[in-house]
C-alpha cells in the first residue's frame, strides 16, 4: 500500500468520505498491479477504473456542493480541474509500467489530494454543518 487514509481527512460528509477512501483504494490497486509486473492490467484498470471513478467522484462532490448552495463552488471546481490534469499525468507512467516513476508521480498527486481534502473539502463539510444542512 502506497497511500493510507487517515481520520484527519474526514470532511463530515459520509458519502464524500467514503468516496475519498475508495479513490485511495483504487490508486493503491494500480500501484499493486504495477509492482506485480502486470503493466497491461494496471493500464486498463487505471483507464477504466480509476479515471472513471475520479470523474464520478468529482461530479458527485460538485453536485453535493451545488445542492447545499455552497458559495465556494466555482473556486472548488477550478481545483478539480487541476486534479483532473494531475491524474491524467499518471496515465503515461502506468501504461509504460514504470513503477518508480508512477510511485513518484503518485506521491506528488497524493500530496495534492491530501491537501485538497484536508483544506478545501473540509471547508464544505464545516459550512454544511454550520448551515444545518448536515447533522
């Protein structure tokens, strides 16, 4: 396992926390496949599993923020565009089977994800609680 979930990443929005956990599990799965030398499986899983899940998660998260009337949604959507680009960058190293490069790029990507969840995502959870949208 390359990336681990931690309690300090909880946003207070159960559905989003569960999706964040799944996203981490999918990234670890790609890494495991690469370490096992299963380059083609890793490439296919990345393209068909991870990339599609990233899109689902980001769409779900944006829809949640839209639904609760979160005022920082436009800025958050811009952060998501950055994340989409960062995840796309991982695709090359996965399909080349370059475990070391993927681990380095994934570490950078994980730093971005961690900071994003710990700061930006936690803000919508706190805002929703303060407004009484969440209990």
